[in-house]
């Protein structure tokens, strides 16, 4: 149990966390929030003296004077001060800064951490405090100073060489290089021709069954590279007769994915929820710190979300077992807890990300969560429960049919036992699975009838561009960065416009390619994959007490300073970043518009400025054509006069307010254009906006399939809403009259 001393101060980072912990500790404790860091390196200068043994100039953060004063006052009157910041390097560093800045005496200052914010864990941690771990603090100092030195010394060089406002960093520069090199692969890719050949087969005996088999080869798999090769196979096959040469029936087990780490949570939230990594971590932080739950009070719903561990506590696996047996039955439990081994190099400091209480199901807490909190909590809860469930079982049937020694194969897999898939199925970056039709009941040696052959020409495709999810995966696989760095890294290279997001894919910009070219030329170590990964290992050594942080800095800075001196001497002429040309045509002068950046982000502008002043927002082309003039349909956004909240609408490309535009159209709609055309009139069809399956409809009033607006399923206000509105309006009018009289 926690100590009963009356004057105890607990300092955490956020008010939400303070509220949750206050509920568990009771009246003997005062819990206050530091609102994150209270001391850091100065913004206006580097703050690190590289000539004086890397001495650091930490300063109180501007604007936090009142918070610091309040914390000092509370600490002075307290008998014990517990520093309860997050359980990672950064959290340890915040606690150290608090101790130093508030001038807390060592004999009354204690460090506590919570892997999950529950009553049991909070009280156990308060009852067993420790001292600040200076190895953890030094590891964070090393990362902070290293990134500050790299950023503050390379960035001015980029300003001179390219343009003002650019930045460089250890991890962000490597991430940019990854995206650039993928773009280079795509540009250099040369497609190669290949062919597939399907045989449409039918059995001869009664109860006719048709199926499609794909060309395999002879004894070994063969690749068909040309139409000529396909013709040889087709002629040989037609000259013979098909028969079943083999039938394989087997059960296949598919095991669940392990529980979430920081990296896999960000990847899966990107795939399934279309949630950016930074947003994922912000919502996860809210779930960890605590949410008000009806009947429970403020509850921390998940464990700490910055981790690379796959370890689960015995208590957690026991709770999962009880829940699975109670809800799904013994067939859905594998018999013993599943144990997952972390990857080599993982720090394994905390458990995997899981719900604090598996009994708090997503359905039970949905009404108390925001839409984003619910979706992310459901993802974490489902993944955790599934990782402790029985494997899914599939019946797999493979039929091999041959004619004149050429083999064709058909496979069908059907779910036999749902297992963990009753709760959760892992997402994929690329969905390449095709629908498989059931196969007829065939026996080995049975004769088959050839109904036809379908040859198809294909070309190999270039590698796909990175998504945020696949880029995080690539960084993790190369050992670049750590759980806390993935989200801010991707956010930084997007905000600097080194890469842009098109749909779900990341594409480099001319600016990103130029910066990457200069970094590879002048600072090869900074963007070297192995060097960056080795530096992460050195930081881990500092955390484990194997080396001193200033020794790491000295080793790094020796070579880095030489590269910097050489780069400064070779500055030469300023590099001009080429314009990024779009496919959009200027409606005034006919030139291709180019991408530009402004105060409110990227936009399109005519390269003929100032002679041609045309600018327009970046728009996304939709399927179909404008029903009025046949122009392209574009997705656009706007904001209402009453609210700053943006909305989406769809308009013809020739909708414009310019009177001098050579072509104008006024078609706009909130309905979403679809790829299907009306079978009656051939015009583009539309569907209602919003989630879920929506049935397309025709908006052509002259078409027999025309669907009037009142039958399209638009949201209608309830009858009471209008009367309420009238009452509100009447009340407002009366108030205005009274004010006028006064």
C-alpha cells in the first residue's frame, strides 16, 4: 500500500494523467501536472558548447513561469515528492529536469513509473519508489544533443546551398533517403513481359462441375515470357486430353499476429483506420493517461504505448484466458498462454501494448469515447485478445490436372474453424488476394473436358511507393530510430515538404530530392543506413551504463566536424530547386501549373507569374465526367461561414469565379461520383457520401433510371428540430428587442 504521509506531491506531465492518479491515491496526495517539459535547450541558439566537453545550456521553457512557480511552492511544503513522468528515456529526463529546476533535495525526491495507470499498479509503484536512473537520462541527453548538433550545424549549410527554412536530422534525413531511393527505383524500372494461361475444365461424369486451373509447368514451375511460348503450350495441350493427376486435401493452421508494439500499432492504425502515426500516438496517449468511463470513473484503458517489447504479464494472459473461455468457449483457447519473442535488439523495457482491463470491452466503453478513441481502443483490445486465441483452421484443396505432360493447378481454401479470426484479422499493405471459387469433388485419374484456354499478357510492376505504415516498417527493419521517433520523423519530412502524401502513398518532391542529393554528397555518414543504426546501438549502450554519453558525442563529432568544414569550403553556387510540374492546365494561358508552397500549405500556380496570376488549390480527380459539360470531376474542400470545420464537395473542373476564364461550368454536388456509368443513359452515376456501402443512382432527369432527390436517402431533420429552432429564434428576437429598449 502507498505511504500514509499527508504531504505527498506527485508530479506528472498532463492534467488527464493527474486526474486519473488522484482518483487512485486518495486525500494524502496532491497530484500536479508539469504540462510536459519545463526545461530544454534554447530555441534561438544551439545551446551546446562543442569546444567545452559538450556542456549543455538548459533553460526554463518560455511561458511556463507560472507552472514552475506553482510546482516549487507545492514541493517546498511537501514531505515527499514523487516524479511520475512516463516510463521511458524522455520521461526519465523530464523527471531529472524537474528535480534540477525545482531544486528538490535527494532525500525526499523519488521516481515512480506506471506501465499501466490502474489502481493496483499506481499503489504498488508508490510503495516501491526508486532513484532517478541517470543512465536513462544520459541516453536521452545524448540523443537530444546529437540531434541538436546535427540539425543546427547542417541546416545553415542547406540554407546557403539551397534555400532558407530547410532542416536536416539524423533520422529524418535517412527517412527522406529511403523515399527518394524508392522513387529512383520506380523511375529506373523497366517492365518485363510475362503471360498467364488458364484452363477452363469440366468433369465428364454426371453432376457436372466446372473450374479454372492455372498453368504450372511440367515437373518444375515454368515461366511464360512471350506469346510464342504460350502458343506452343496451347497447341500441345489441345492435342492431348486432360485428366486429374493429383488431389491434395489438407488442413492449414494460421496463427494470430503478436500483440502491438509502437511500430506495429502505427502501421496497423495507418492501414485499417487511415490514421497518421502522430495522431495514433496522440490518441494512444489519451487512452493510457485515462478516460472518464461511466460507473468506473477515470480509467487508464491501455498500457504504455512506447515499447518494442512483445512480452505480456502473467496477469494479462490469465485475464485473456478467462475472457476467451467465458465468451467463446474452450475450443477458442489454445490450451496455454501464447508467448512471443521480441526481435533482436529490442529494449524490452515494457510490456506490449494491451488493454489494462480486458473486461472493459470496446462495446462497453464506446459511449464514453470519441470516435477516434473508440476505433483505436478496439484495434488494441482486439489484437491483444486474438493473440491469445486458438489458431484459425482452413481446409485446403489443390487439384492438379495434366495434358501431354503440362500441368495446371487449382486451389481453394475455406475457413473451417474461425479461431482468432472471430475477433481480429491483420491488415496488409497491398491486398493481392483473389476470390477463389469452390472446386468440384474430383478423384485422381478422372478424365476432364477442356472447355477453353485463356491466355493473358502481363507486365511486371515497379515497387510500390512507401506508405506511412511501410516506411515505419522499413525504418524498424534497418534499426533506424526507436519507438518514440517514428511518428515525429514522418511528420517532419511531410511538414518540410520533402515528401508529399498522395492518397496513402508518399512521394518525394524536387525539394526532397535536392536535399537528399546534397546530404549524400556532403554528409554521407548522416544518411548512411548502417551508421545511423550503429548510432542507435551506441545510445542503447549509454542507457545500459556501458558507455558515457559524452564519449559517444566525441566519437561522432570528430568525423562530423571535418565533413562540415569541407562542405562549408565547397559551398559553391546555390542550387535551384526545379518546379514540380502538374498535369493541371492553366485555364487562362494554357501552361501546365506548378506546385508552390505558402502560408497555408501547397497549392497550384501558373509558372507565367506575374504576367499570369492564376492560382488554385490542389484537387483530386474523381471518376466519371461532368453531367453538364463533360469536364473532369474534382474533389474539393471548403469551410462554412458559421464554422471553420472543413467539408468536402465535388465540382466540374471548369467551375470558377473568374469572368475572363475561356470556359465555365456551374456543376457542384455533395454526392460522390463513382466509376460506374448508368446502363440506361451512359452518364456518370453518384452515391451518397459517408461510410458504408451506398447504392449508386442516376441524376439525369431525362433517364428512365433517374432517382429523385427525395428518394436518395438524404438525412432529414426530425419534426421537433424545426419547432425548437423557431423557439430559439423567437427567444433570440425577444432578447434583442429588450437590449434595444435598454
